[in-house]
C-alpha cells in the first residue's frame, strides 16, 4: 500500500521534469551565468556585476513562467496538466531549518579549514563547497523524484566540480582561477550536462508522446 | 480471521484503481483528466467510472471548463477527500504495524 502511495507521489514529482524542459532552461541559464562570472573576473567595468546580478534575478523570476509557457504548448496537450500544491507551512519551516542547518555546517567547515590549515586549507575547503552544495540539491531532487537523470547530474556536479576547482588551485592566482572558484567551473559542468540531458529527454518525450488528433477529454 | 482485528478500511479509497487516483490527486492541487489517464494507466471508461464513485462519496470535485476553445476536465480532491485519504493511510499503517 505504502509503495503504491509513494510511487504515485514520486511520479507526480517526476512529471515536472519528464519532458526535459526545466533541464533545458536551467542548463542554459547556468552556462550563461558562468560566462558572466568569467567576464566579471576578466574586466574592471562596473557594469558587469550589475548585468550579472540582473541576469540572476531575471532568471529566477522569469524562469517559472517561461517553463510553464513551454509546457502549456508542448506537454499539457500530450500528457496532461498538473497544478502542484503550494507547500504547507510545516513543509516551508522544515525547508528553512534544513537550509539554515546546511548553511551553518558549510560555514563551520570553511572556518575549520581556515583555522586548522590556514589560507591554503581554507581555499581547498572552499573549492569543495560549491560542488557539494550543487550535488546535495540535485541529489535530493533525484531521491524525491526517483530520477536517475538527476542522480547523474549530482555525481557530475560533485566529481566534475571538485576536479575543476582543485585543478584551478594548482595555477597561480589569476582572473580565470577566481572565476572558476567563484562557481564558473561547476556551473558550466552542471549547465552543459543539464542542457544535454534536457535535449535528449525532450527528444525522447516527443517521440513517445506524439500529439494526436484525438478529441480532448 | 476475527472481525475485531480488521481495520475500519475506507472501501471507496481501498480499491487499487481508486487508491492510485486518490494518491495522485493528493500530491497535487489539481490535475486534468488526460494526466490521470497517463498516470494511472486506466482506460477512459474505467477512469470515468471510478471518478464518479469518488465524486459521489464527496472525495473528488470534477470541474468541466475550457482552455481557449478546448474542453477541459479538472479534478481535485475535496478537503473531505484529503482527510479521508490521510485517515486511510494512518489506518493501514496501524494495521500493518500490528501484524
């Protein structure tokens, strides 16, 4: 009984990403933002941080509407429409507590690295934090949705992100190194993976769910 | 099996097809008929029959509307339906824990 209920809940959660459209949007956004981080590190122009922050806000605010509009044209006519529940107060509180706990743990980790090992150790810890955070979020989504694809994104974020960040620590402090350590490296890896994964998923979705002339239900 | 250990199961929800429908609707605010067809794998006739039964019990609200010029059937669990599902879930957990 509980497996029927649990799998129904997971199927509902997975439906949001079943067509690959959210992956496409988020992947593209990550790559663009990584490029802006790279640009920011290589220029003295005061406009670039403004452009970067504006892009961040626009991406977050408009993202949901863009994805919904695409789903209304592509997904809902094929496999149906779902309106997700808004989280309950208890769920929001739990999320906030978990987020604060994780944030505090990461800050403590970094402080421990700085205190025990000095600046160099602190940098190594910092190089791990970004990929760890991405992997944690993507891994949680993979678990919630029982999605292998998001599990792959989480692994790529963790391993790829850490390798790129650690490799960048081997080079002398430069604008490129700063850009990578500020997140450009892991964002590029996750962005490319999500864009490719989203494209493959959308292609498969359109092939397995062709739009028919069937009368509406 | 003695009647005293049988839980007070809600027969409306307990049927496998209706359990799948209610579990799916419990996870969302609303869904359309086409989504439930895909999610449950039921035929149109079968799904309609089970939805009618759930509507009679007061657990599901069926709204027939339009999106542009296209007819659309929206389905959502009523507050009574959500309460009944939570009670069903608790009853079954209690039953399995006693075994």
